[in-house]
């Protein structure tokens, strides 16, 4: 693995532009409920993804920001009008796989089939080429050395699938914290989700539960540190269901999963609006594609 140059973001006196992303999936498709809700039952559960993603799009329009929407093929197949709206409003559509199956649970052939199926659904719905991919639950790690190779072979320009941190659900602690080329001889760029380093300790700082549950001031401090001390753009993510405090409660899920999923939903939209005021944001491809092309 070799690091990619991000020199264009280190210009003295220039405000760093960070990458904003949304992982588009139904509230019942998250990893927290994967052992509680059978995927065979998904089509019988009331959908909220179009409603929630629409609320995110409205928020972005008010705040004047553009983002990348890493979307499940399963969602695109059922809600093609949502994909077209995302594109029409100037955002990027990228792949989040077909049905939120974690990469390290698949064989290489199953993974290839999954990403091909998802890409076709997204491109059929949106009519644009898909260049980016994010693994469900950041599940590309040391167990899947073949995953980046398959993405490169399929012609993806970039991936944002690695969490360079130790976590109970995911994580590749030995991976680089910032953009790197994971496949020798390929232009494929990996843009890990953002972490902050304090001495020997590393903490998640790129969104998700860290952003929603802990005080906003902590996220603001962490992202400012990444910009100012590391001189790097942050890669930030969240989900449409996180702005939906009225979503149905899933019965039978473990207490820890329920606490992670439901805490802070009511305040999430306000935090996101504050985030757009405190930092500059762009689509993920605006960071990744210049690196893939070798520009500085």
C-alpha cells in the first residue's frame, strides 16, 4: 500500500474542503439489527428511506452543500426516482453494495457478484456511471486482501471502505489513516473514514454514532485537528435514518444495539446544519478523482 498525495489540500491559508457522504439504506438494514430482522422480511416492512433521504436532500439544499450518496442496489431497484432526484440535485451516486452484506462474510466471487448487481441497479436507475464504492459497515479489512483488487479490476476509481481503527463491529487498525493506493499498479484510491490520533491512541471522528451521540464540540475539535494538524480533508458519513426520530422501534434487538441506533436521533439534523457552517464540504469524487488521475 502506498499513500496518495493530497498536496492540493495543504496550500497555506486555504480552507480545507472535506468529503461529505451519506450511506443510503433502510433503518432496518443496519448492522445493529442484522441478527434480529430476517432479510427475507424486508419487503414486508414499511419503507422510510425515500422520506428520510428526501429530508437529507432538503437539508443539503438549505445549507448549500453537495455530497456523495453511497446507496444500496436494493434501494435503487425499489426507488429509482430517489436516485434520479439525488443526481438531479447535483450530488454523486456511488455504490454501497447490494443488500448491506459485510465484505468479510463473502467469498471473492460472491463479492464480485454483489458489486456487479448493485452497480447495474444504480446505473439503470440513475443513468450515470458509478465510480465509487463503500463497503457496508466499513468491512474491507485485513481479512479481505482481494476486495480492493476486485474493485480495481471492475474499473472503480475509488473506495471509501476502510476504518483504520479498532472497533467491535469493524476496523483495520494497521491501515493508513489517509488516502492510499491499495493495489500495486492500479490508480484505485482508498479514502478511509476519518480518525483522530492522540499519541498512540486513535479515535473515530468521521461521523456515525461518534457524531450523533457524543457532544458536538468533540466532533468539531476532532475535525479541526485533522484539518489543521494533519493537513488532510476529513471523510465524513451518516445515514438517512439518523435524521428520523419517528422511525419504528425494532423489538428484540440487543440493548447495546438499540442504544447505539436510537440515541440522539432528535438532534441529528441540527448538528448536521451546524457542521455545514463550521466546515467546507464537497462530494467524495471531488477528492478521489484528482488523486486517481495522479494530479496534485
